[in-house]
C-alpha cells in the first residue's frame, strides 16, 4: 500500500524559522518510527502515531538549543495511506480537502 506524508510548518517569532525547520526536518522520520517502527506488539493507528509524533517533537523542542520562549510554529500534517487521509494540526493551521465535479466554466 502506498503512503505519503505532507506538511506545512509556519514559524512565528524571532526564532520561528528555526522551529519550523526543526519540525520539517524531524517529523517524517519521527512519524515513520512511531507508526512503522513500533517494537512492541501494540498496533499503532495512524492517528495515534501522528499524536505521538507531535508530542515527541514538542518535548524535544523544549530541551533543544532553539530559544522557543517567544517563538514557535503552527503545524499541519497530512498522512495518506491508500485511500484514507489522516490529518493533525497544532496552532491555528488547518488542512482542507476540496474536489470539483461537473463541467469546467
């Protein structure tokens, strides 16, 4: 089954670009480990893996050298697995799905 992951991470504050770069660089591998690399017999759903990924990245940012006291990032991630789409967001970023049918005007 084909899988894809997409995300938009919008930094804000003096060091926001460092936060968004950190997220975009670390989220894919963190998610892959959470979802596909579970060493336990526990089956992890995509939704749970996204939740765990966001939580782990937040915790790692708190202990990182990036100053997040007045900086951060909003985050929106979409994971496609076959014909299903799972989304996660933090802050005021959102993902929407649109489709068009009928004649082109």
